């Protein structure tokens, strides 16, 4: 529920409210990959690329099969100038 609320705020670009909900979800379960991913997207939406990478990498560690997580990391790395 908290991740759904966070995603709703994220879509409205209300990143502060979104991050509050994602943080609450992480307080309940540190292994909830969607919350880590949502936090990463919120930070990326604010152009806080270095902070975003940390959260996105945690999401990938928890669920390496989710291609959206990998795409978000790739996009964020590109924004940082990390082209391989």
C-alpha cells in the first residue's frame, strides 16, 4: 500500500510525499525492492543522480530479474556520464 501511494505521488512529481511513503515501506521491510526502486526514481527525478544509484542498486540486489531496475540504473549512469 505504501509503495502504491508513493508511486502515485511520484507520478504527480510530488517527490517529497512519495519518498515519505517509500521510507515508511522500508521501515516495515528493508527487503522490499519496490520501495528501494521508488526512492531511486524520486531522486533521479530530482536529478540527484549519485543518491539515486545507491537506492537503485539495492533494488537490483534484492530482485536482479526485474528489467526496469536495470534500465533505471543504466539511465542514471548515463546521466552521470558513465558510458561503457
